[in-house]
């Protein structure tokens, strides 16, 4: 272990066989830059064992956590990456409540570059060369007109699958992004297909690694709702 980073966890989304964890660094007098703990594996996801507290519990969104690190490992637009020291447990130091979220918010002019969409999405992807022009891959926003859609997608391509997608406006632009927050996914997939407005919620938006198709996808890594989902 070379050093420890203390973060407020605002992303705990599914990634391959593990999780993508991310949060804002806790610094004297407030919050600093984004930190994304990653494993040393090529796929970078953090396994259940690697993100465990000493008592066996797993970190939750809004936990304040001390995480042992080895080095910063920025990669293209994912400038926030730090490789963890998997020989040590993570340590919970506290928890942030809803009323304390405002200082964590970001306000970029847009969610990266817009204008490219998937068949069912809206402004939800970029080509890798376009994404590489940016220097960040995470944002916590308070969107307008947020509706969560539970829909069956992929029938056109002989691969029907129920998906959870968030539709919202940010600085006047409409986005339709897949939700990878496992808590929100379970809550909404338990409902019938339909549209479910959320009146007050924060979204952690993540720009994922490039797929084999050459695109990078914008994802809703976490839905933080004032009311239970």
C-alpha cells in the first residue's frame, strides 16, 4: 500500500463479474476530484472480495470509505482511475445523507459530446476517438424531467431483453441512457414495463470503456433518489 484515498461513494454499478466503484475524494474543507478504484486486471472491475470491509460487508452508495491504493493509472478519458491494493480491506468511516449531496454535484456544459445515439437510446454513445478528446468520465448531476423506462429492447435484432433506461434533460439536451445501477435495476425490473417519473433524484453518469464496436457508452451508474425506489 502506497497511500490511502478517502472518498464518498456515489457509484456502485455492475461491470463484468464485479463492480465499478467511484466517488469524490474527501479533502480538508470539502470534496476534491473524482476517484475510481480499479483492479490490476485488464478488465479493471473490482471484485466482491477486493471491495470488502473487514466485517464482511460491502460498500454502499453514500458510504465514506478509506481505500488503500498503489498508484494513479489514468487511461484516455478515464483520468480518475487509481489501482487498489487488494491485500488490504476497505474501511467505512461514515455515511453522507441526502441533504449533504449538493456540494458533490458537477455542472459540465454537457455530458461529453452529443449527437450519436443507439437504436433505443439518445445521445448515449461516442466513437473512441471523440471520447479521447475529453479528460473526465464521471459526473454527478441533478437532471430535469427524469423518467425511468422499463422496456423490452432488442427484438429487432432477435435478442429481446427487458432493460432499464433513464430519460432526462440536462442543460436542455435530452439523454436516454442505460441504467447499470444494480439496486435501481432490481427495483424497476420488478415492475411492469412502463414509464416511471422520478421527481427528485441525482444521477451518477459514467463514460464506459470502449466496446469492440469502437463506441464508448454513457451509462447511469447510480440513481440516488430522495424517495425509496
